């Protein structure tokens, strides 16, 4: 079904877009003596992973990346932040799963099916949640001081809310968790997260994206 057309955008916001993303986290379990447990082998996938089987926080502890602020000309800065678009994590039932969302596999995590059996020793469950990237224009008569490499202190600033544009500033996101859902603009194309290189140095359970 075709998405609704975006509302009219004034010239000052001609480069601003809405961006929606889907975060994906996979839960893994193994069967020992007929009982399902989170006790996995040291050499295999973690209990919670992204789609590339890299360890990530569980759905109970995962948080969105922090906001960042990027300076522009004319004493204007752009604040980019993540907001959840859905209230909670949901099981992905658009797969070959049972009523609880589980897929069942062999000892080596293969041959997935929706039913358990004598030769079934592993199972996985996909969790999804949608988020939105938002942008705010920050105008100030005073220069902003630098707080870190990618963030700036907000001082005496007035905020005018708007939609997000491109990811020009560095964002702390786990990129393999994210799938682009929707891009709305009649004026300018966007860049997806796949156009950014990933440096796998983790800080507080976040993977920093650098352009």
C-alpha cells in the first residue's frame, strides 16, 4: 500500500526528512536434558544477538543511542536524537514459528522449523521494535562550547522541532540491529545507515558509527 504523502514543507526545512528504523534482536536458547536454557556453548552465539550474531543487550536492557549535536553556520546547531515509535518489543511472527515465536533447529543451529522434536537442540526468537530519528534546529546568539568530539553543550538555546535529515554527525548505534522502514521526502533523497563504516569499539553497549 502506498504511503501517504508528507505534509507541505517550508523552504527553511527543505532538507529535513522523517526516518524510521526497525531494531532486530534475536534470542537464543539450547536444550539440555530436554529442558530449554540460556546456557550456551562458549564457542557459539550469545544468548542475545543481532542478525550477524554479534552480542547485544537483551530487550530488557537495550536503550537507544544518546542524542548528538552538530554545529552549523550562523550560530545554528542541529540536534539529532532517537525516539521509540512503538511502545514495546514485539515478537516477529512473520517467520516459520510456533505460537510463542520460536524457531527450532538442530545441534548446530540449522534446519529451522516451527516444531520441536527428538533431533531438535536449539531454538531462536526474533524481537523487533521501531524507532524514529528526529532532528531539532537549535538557534543561539552565543557560540556553543565543545563537550566532546561529537556533542556540544546546549546553552541559552531555543528549540524548533523538525524531522531528521542525513546522518552527518557520528551516532552511537548498533547498525546490524537496524533496518530502514520508511523515508518520507518529496524534496531530497537520503543516505541509509549502510553508507557508514562501523568501528567495532564499544562504549556502554553501543557501537559507534562513523561516516
